[in-house]
């Protein structure tokens, strides 16, 4: 888990930021997902002279793994395929039983006007992807990336903080420890170790629930951390990383 | 007081929104009075609540979370910056102020994708929580795309806006699900003294027993709410309504739309199905832009560039993207749009066909006859016929089609390369062998279709035929921008009506604009009437026309008539027109009722109407050539018309009966362009007449001939 934490206090008001407050906690899973999305961002794939997006297998494979449906135009109708199951239905200008309709000519014409469109031409048919894919198999996503590019999943384990973040905040990382062995911290645990402190009614009583008492952590240089004119990243490697419970504690109001 | 922009993206100033937000009180970056702008690019996960409440300690006045223009969505999922929401708390995002701090919070242009997954909380986006009775805390939530929310069994107020003077505008929210037995609201405005405008909400549904689902929930009993141009449709559940709210006397709402009968206020639209409104409601490919001829098109209220609430202008460019910009960032005001209801301002697609030998159509009549062909045109389209070469009209050309298929505008024009240069034989040319009363008519008596005819030379060949051969402009007796006619940049000449009465250009309609036309050599012996241009009805404009050599008993170069002899409605506004050389017993260059508002007209006699008129000028002193067969009515050097006109800008509003604006580029070549397509806005002063003399042109090298000029030179 990579952590971004405050190195100064804004005011005495607990609803503003305090020294040590956890700002963000990024899991390896999130880091990998973000990297995958950046690598496969359709904006980075050219629009062809035809006006359609280049159907690069890296991009198409990514969309196929992360979207629920593939849509393909057939005249004034659209064939919708649920990717995970292969189920097919047809859409048109007349609403179906679920009230769904599409004016496909207008739909495509509008998309193609926009520089961020994701319309491909596949065997002469306009094709696009959409819909929420639940339980994305990110291993399959990375298989696709590693098959069609030189990017490797193992290279994207550390969150890429900016220069400004390295100056204005503290940066460190930590590991889990279970059954006597180090382990990566799950995304759920990362999420639990960030965010505000709220009361029973859900009202915020403190800007951050968790804090990093970095001034007491030997692997973190306090002066360098607090120097806003200098970039400093206190992350460690392997078992040199602090354990989560030693690094992050609940803040007091 | 500076605006400090920071990028939020991998490799940017900050890699996360939370990090940018936390640094808002950093005095090495911001000073008191600054505006902080965070520009988000790429996709981001929101796994834990973001509290947007910093900046007050350092003294920021505005904190704005936005997206660079190049990265903004197009109103559909996946096209811009996506925030993937997976928080399990009640809020995924809260924009607020600590006690005693006054910072305006602006959140715009983000896509909030809840991924159709129940994360366990209510997952609200809360903007302006904590209330606040000062404009200095007024929040804005605009141009966002929020969708696929699964609240599970929790209540939902997916977008909740509070705080006095809050502005929620131009957002799209769709597909919200809840099994709560309490309620589920799509967009909820909790405060008085706020504006909710041009939002589109679709498909909010609950299945909980007794639960009420509301697309738009307005707690307006507190008063002074402004609620305009919102769509809420497709709300479903055991107790569902597209709209809910209580209106008090101080709350104003109008031009809202629902699929049921709950849309409030005046000029409301009820009973519209989503399938009839939106391009696509198909799961996974939702596109809530408006379809052609959707009931929401043109049914909105014009809000201008801000909404004034309780003495303060909000939803303006002061804080972020103003209310006049739609979900595609189209400026409704700059484009002279008639506002639609909802976040999208529909742009009429233009379907262009060529009219020439070897073109899409070989004659203007064939093109005009095909205007209701649904295989070519869709509802809401604009049909443009680009006419090149010479065409003979053997019968009256009636331009009245397109109403059945639902066109908004028909425009016949010449492509730029084939336009005349203000002299005969230099561009697209129509002649007539018709014996009817009229050779060309722009009209429709039932449907509302705007008509434009421009850049055509009408050569009547100085031949007497048995008819009157008028250019007849009529839209029936009904007002409104939808029926507006625009006749401009045409060249009409050598009309011999024999003994028949003649009004060469007869505008018998409300709401028309006749501008930048040249008319010369019109003759008749009729004692009935002989007019070059006859403006017959009110709410119209004639500007920068040049009329020369109209002859006949009681002839007038330009004649204004009002249906109401009392003069109460004689507002045919007339500016910068030349009418000279009219001859015949009882004739005058200008005649009829004085135009209600007029100035800077020119005549050879004393009849030029209005203020700043120029009179007593002869054609020989004005024009390059009045030689028969080589007429050139451009202004010669030293002509009195030069610099004597009034600047009309790029459009004109006829101020009576609804403020109809005419002459702007939406209908064709705008009124600021002269007969040579020169933009008068580039000149110091406007000239009178169709030509804006450009001094440098006198010594310019010959320009390349257009295709038609080349053909004519070969005669």
C-alpha cells in the first residue's frame, strides 16, 4: 500500500487537514488498474483517415475485457452482444420490451464528431463497446496488454506520484503481515485506511480518520518530509517496508 | 488575485483529486483571493469519500474541479474523464465549507460512473452541504454525467445540491436503482434561492415497497428557486413521479418536461416518452442527446448567460462554465439558438445537395420537390441546395417543402466559388420562361420551416411575359422564428412587366429579412403598382439593399406597407438602403408608410425615410456603371453612401412581438457581409447599399475567376 499523507496542519478545525493525515492510500490492485487504463486509453490510439478509431488489438482487447457489451451496426439496427455470455439481442428505433431504443445513424454520427470516440470499423460494420462489466478479470486485461505491447504488469506496482506531491506531502508505503509472512495489502483494506472520520449519523467530525505519525517512524526522514522545496519519497522495498499497523493509526479528535 | 491551475493526472501536478484538494491551503501555491482550478484528465477511482472543503484558511474565493476542454466528455459514458465510484460511505463526494469559511465550490465536466454496483452506502454526490446564506459560498454542479447507480437497499439522493445561490445546470443523470422502502431521488435541490436549469434526468427507479422514486426533487417551499428547462422522464417504482416539489409564489419555474404530468411551472411539456426524446436509451449505449423533432427542441426558455436569483447572477462564467453552454459546450447565446429543454442543445444536421448538370439534382425544382423525402432528410435537418450554373425556370418554383419530414430550414444558395460578384453573368444565374404571376415563392402555410434564398442572379432578360413574375416571399399569417424568411445577396434585374403590376420582390410575411440585394431595371406601365422591393408586413428588416431604375406610374424603388393603416404596427425596419433613379409620373424612390424604425437610407429624391437620410444623390455619382448591359452598382470613389450607414452588427432584433432576431449566420450569409461577401465588421464605418466599398480593391490585381465566370467569359 502506497500512502500520501499531510506534513502540515491547516488549522485547529478538525474538518481541515492536520499534520500526518492520510490523504490517499493506493493498493497494488488500484495501481495496476490505473496503469492498465492509462496504457489502453483510447485517446492514445489514432483516428484513421476514415474517421474511425484504429482497431488496435491492444485497445479492442481491453474494451472487450472491461465492457459488458459489444455493439455492431447492421443497417438501422444494432446487434448487442453480452460479451461474458455471448447472448445477443437486437436494438432499433422502436422501443423493445425494456423501453430501449436507438437511432443508430444519429448515435454514430454524434460519436464520430468527437475526438474521444471509440467507434471502430469491423468487417465493414461500425462497432463499439459499452455497459458496465462487473467483476473485471484484471489478469486477463494484463494478459492482453502483455501480449500486444511491451508493458509488463510487474513494472506497475508503485503509484506514480507527481513532483509536486513529493514536495508537498509525505510518501511512504507499507506491507501486510499475516501468519508470520509479509503480504500485499488488499484494496479493501487500503480503502478502509483513508477517508474521513464520521459519527453515527454519518456527519464528518474529522477530515481524516487515519494518520501517519511519521515523525516517529525511523524509515521516514522528518526534515526531508516537511521540506516543501524538496522532493522526497520514503517508500521502501520488500520487507524494508513498515508494517501497516506500525505505520498507520487512527486519529484522535 | 490569481487563477492557479493544476493538473490532476498520472504525470501531472497531482496524481489524485484528493491530493490536489488537500493542497488547497498551501500558501506556497495560493494566496488570499485566488481561484484554484484543478484540471482532471484520465480516469480515476474514487474508493473513499472525497471531502472538497479546503482553501478557506489560505483565503481562496473559488475552488473549481474541472476538466481541460480537450478531455471533456461528449455527454456519453467513456468519452472523457471518468471517476469510477466504489465508495461504501454515504457520500462519495462532498463539497462543503467548514464553519466560518466562504469558498465557492465548482464541480464540472466529470463523468461519475457507479458501475451499476451496490457498494453499501447511499453514494451521494453532495455539493454545498452545510447550507450557507452568502453568495461567497455558492456552489456549482454543472456539465457532469452521472450514471449506473445501484443504491441497493439504501436511500439515494444521487446528486444533492444545497446552499443558497447554488447552481445545478446542464448535467445528465441516468439509471439509478434502489430497493429502499423510503425513497430514491435522482437530482435533489434542497435549498431556497437557487437555480436548477437544463438538466436531463432519466430512469430513476425503486422497487422497494412504498418507496417513492423521483427523477427531480425540488424542496422549493423555502422559496426563490429558479427551475427552468429541465427534463425528468422514465421514473419508475411503486410511487414514482418524474418531478416532485412544492412551488411557492416566489419560486419560478417554466419550460420543464416530464413523461408523466408532473413537470411544473408554465410552458411545461408533459407525456413525452424517453424513446421519443433521446438518441439512445439502450443499456450500455445511452445517449441522452435530443433526437430530431423531440418535443424538447426549441421548447426551452432563453436564460442568457446567467440566472439571476434574489439579486445575484449565478450559473455564470464567473465561477465556471456558464449556463448558456450545453453538454457539448455549445454556446446557445453565441449561436443564436432557440433554447431546448435539457442538457443538450440540438444542432440541426445540414444535408447539402448540389444543383447543376451532373449534380445531385439538375434543377432547383427537382431539389425543391424532394424536400420531404425521408430517405434523404430526417426530422430536424437543414436542407441546403447549392446551385451552380444557369437554370431556366419554366414554371413557378415553389420552395415550400420540408414541413412533412420536419425540416427546420431550407436554404438555396450558390457555393462560394460560383457566387456572383454583384454584376450580371458572374455567378449562378436563373432565367425565367414562366408565364405565371410568380417565378419563385418561398412559403409554407402550415408547418414552421425557415426559408433562405441567397446568392442567386435572377435575370428577367428584359422580356415581357404574360405574368408579373414576382419573387414572392410568404410564410402565411403566423409569427415566430420558425417561419422566418431570409432573402439576401441576390441580384435581380431587367424586369419588363409590360402592362402588369409588378413588385419584383414582395415580402408578404412577418419575420423576414431582406438584405444586401441589388435590384435594377424594373419597368411596367401598370397604374396599379410598380415596386422594386415591397415590404408588406411587420416584424421585418430591410437593410443594405440597392435599388436602381424602377420606372412606371407611381413607381417606388422600395415600398413599405403596413396592414394596419393606423401605423401601430408598421415596424418594417429599414436601414442603409439605396433607392435611386425611380421614374414615372408620381413616382418616388421610397414610398408607402414610413418604416417604424429607420435611418441612413439614401434616395435621389427627398423620400429616403428615417433619420440620417441622404437625399438628392444621383446614380451617376454613386455607382461604378449605370451603362445598360454593363451595370455595376458597386460604389464608386467619393460616393455619398460611403461611410454614411449605421453599423447593424451581425444580427438585428425586431423588437416588437417577441423580439425576433433576424439576419444572422444561422440562416445563411449574415447581414454584415456585403454583396462581395466582405465582412463590414472589418471596416471602420458601414456604407449605405449592398456594396461596402473597399478602397484597396481599386488597385488590386485581378482575382482568379470562379468557374462560372470562366464559362461566361467564353461566350
